[in-house]
């Protein structure tokens, strides 16, 4: 993020440096968001449903299947989005068009902001449903750790995605604004 090129990337066509890529803040945040989303959906898929005296599975979040479905859905979509945006970050230095770079940065910025909101809703929904779950509904504290992990990592996901949005606002507005105003002053 030295701001050498437009929208926070170096000059187009430069050689790919894996070590520099791994050290970038957006790469570290993307990997963390990927791990957080994986923990959320995996904990709900693996232990988020229990059967209580019957063959039918019930969601551990107050027997509300919508809570489990929401957590799984936003977790899986966030997981896939992290993979997509990580690939876009690898490809980003090869994009030569300033317009296309701007579109990529805006896409990541708006998606990160929107996904922060969805994680916030998910955290509130899961925490609310968990607080209404009575101990009688979960014999032997079955799946309690998985539910707490899903709630905790939903909160961590809020922090990682809001940091993505702030980072891309900085890249999109500050870095490009400085470089574009400097280039327009030269004309």
C-alpha cells in the first residue's frame, strides 16, 4: 500500500511478489475473515442441530431453524466471497485500466460494508435466540460450545469486515484521490 499506482496498487504488469502480498493488511484481514466465516458455518453445521428424544433435528438456537439457516448461509457466502476477493487481490496488480481498478475497489468496499451489516444482524439474531434457549432444551449442555463459538466468531466477523470496508474506503478515496488530483494538476 505504498500508493505507487492507482487505487493502492503498483504499476500494472509488475511481477507478483508472494511475500509482499501476504504482508498486505487486506490479505491478512481476508484470511482472518475466511477463518471466522468457516468457524461460524462449520460449528453450526456440525453441532448446531440436536435431536431430543426423536429423529427430528432441532436447531440449538431456541429451536429456531431460521437462526441456524441464517448463520450457515452468511458463513458460506462470506467464505466464498473471501476466496473470490482474495483471487481478485492477486489479480488486481495486473488490471491496467484505472476504471476497472476503481470498480474492483468499489465492489470490495460496498460488499464489505453490506456484509458487515449482515454479520451484525446475524450476531444479534444468534445471540438473541441463544439467550432465549432454556437449559432444559439442551440436555447435558449439548452443542453449547458450538453455539457460543458461532456467536463469538460472528462478532469477530463484524470487526474484520468493517475493517475491510474502512481499508477500502482509504484505498478508494485517499490514495486514488491524491494520485488522480496530482495527475489532473499536471494536465
